[in-house]
């Protein structure tokens, strides 16, 4: 039995504590556990947990009155930026978004309370998934103090009650490592995992994937990442592991590719006066048929 420690002590970093001071925090994160990733019980347990916490209805149509889909995208993008700046562990962000979605599926709130909910979800997720949780004061500072610590503490109890104290929720991030460990091409390119997790983060900001199971999101993002890196693979390997129809996985993978193309398309400045200009030859401005060449995308 190998009991060696694979932590990298060089991962300690400097993080602001919300009061303007910078403190040294131990940010050591253990590497992948190969024994756990290959355990035959892991994927079945994750799939069961996925079904238990699945969303079955679009809460924008049946529950929420004031909250609109674009508001969710704005707040989840803000959450992702906070997690990246604070160097949170990978599972914190998708878990926090999952908490938000499950809360919004049960109770209607106003748009003024959405960022308060996001702050509370980040607080709970960081407490649950990393050794050094984000502080309440730090999270409030990220909102330009529009959210008060007293409100966050009150909502923390309310969010826990709405979640029935079930904080262990399977996210797409949880599926990526076990899936890559079980396919023969999973370790062919070390960038597949990094790009797949980046695509997964993008999917969690999009309301289009709200009702898609996390396992299917993971399969689609791994497929899109592998294709973009030109890794020889087959989507059937992943579908077999997750009991997912190949047609559904391919459909979601292509949708992930379209989202990637949309998010990475450069924004052209708007001209004040637009005049028709005759062109001698048509310009080639269309996107390629397979927009998954992500080697040129900076992650």
C-alpha cells in the first residue's frame, strides 16, 4: 500500500483577508487519488447522488418572478471571478452554483437578493470543500459592501434549511477525474483535464445547461476538450461509463462547442455611423464547422 503524500508545499499563497491586509495561507491541494478514481464504487455512487439532487423543472418558468436568466449568468460569472482570484479549490464554484439553483427552485426572491444568495452559497461551498473557507467580510467586500455580514449569516441558516442540510451534491467537476481515469486515452494529453474543467465552469454560467445532469455535462466537456486538442477518442467510452445515450451526449457536446465559440468570439467595437461599402469579393467571416480547436484559447 502506497501511503506517500503528493501535496506540493509550493502552493502556499498570499490572499487578502478583506481588511486590506495580505496574509499567507496554506493553499496545498492534494493531487488526484488514483486508487479512489478507479474504485468501482465511485461512479455508481456519484450517479445515485446526481439523481437524488436533480432539478426537474425550470424555476424561471415555475417559481421565479423577478429573476431572469441573464441575471443568473451575471451573478455566476461574478462568482467564478471571485473563486479564481481567491484561488479556491476547483469544486467550490460548481458546488456554490448548485446550491443557488436548488434554492431558486424552491423559493422566489427579488433581484436585489440574488447577490446575497450568491455570497451565502460561496461561503457554504468554501466551508464544505476547502480547508480555509472564504470569510464573510471578504465576500461582502467583493460586493462593494452592498451585502452586510449580518445578512449573510441569516441567509446561511436559511439556505441550509432549504437544502435540508444536504451539502454533498454531485457536480460535473466530480465526474471529470474518474471518467478520465477509466478511459484508455484519458491520460494521453494532460491538457484534456484542464480544458474540460474550464469548459465545465463555462457551462455552469449558462442557463441552457440548467436541467442537464452533471454527468452528461462532464461527458460533453471532456469530448469537446479532447476534440479541440485532437486527441484520438470515442464518446462511446464515456457514455458506457455513465449509462448515457450516445446521441444525447453528442448533442450536448456540440452545444458546448457552440457556447465556446460564442464566448471566445472577439467583440468588435461599434461604429457610430455605418455606411454601406461595396466589396469586390465576399469576406470569409463564418466560424469553422467544428469550433473546438481550443489550443489557441487562453485558459
